[in-house]
C-alpha cells in the first residue's frame, strides 16, 4: 500500500476529483446511462518529486475492475509507470446501461506537483 505521506495530498485529491466529477475527464465512452464511479483508488507515487501531468486511458469491465490501462499523454515519461501501477489497484462501480452493469473506457488525468 502506498503511503499518502509520500506524495502531496492535493495531487491525490485532484486525480480522484477529476475521475469522479469531471464529465470531460471520464466521458470517453458515452454508451451508458450511469457513468462509472471510483470505489477504491490508490495514488501513484512520485519518487523523483517531479511536477507533471499524465492522462491514462482505462478499460473497466462490468464488475468494476480495471482490465487495461495505457498512457495517453505524459509530460514526463518517468511518471507513467507509477500511474499504471496505481491504476491496477483501482476499483469502480461500473457504468450502467438500462440498469445493467456494462464495460466501458474512460480517461483519467493525474497532476503531479513537486
């Protein structure tokens, strides 16, 4: 488990806020009635204390598990692996269509501060 003391709390809050509350950040796949929401998140580490932005594209299955994750954009390549490692541990309440859980694809931004 990653200690929140290792990274600025603002970074964690921004990532989670974007993932949960920003329609433009999450609305990659608009084929749902109810968008997915974060149930469990793990903050990425920032071992080199680098400032930057990483956007990840993730596929979520109908159970809310992250099936695949890939980096769409990164201002620093050294931030990519920590984001992917963290996303493997995320869990979601899945998107729904007509009341049934469905798989979907979303984008999640992470802002790192130094």
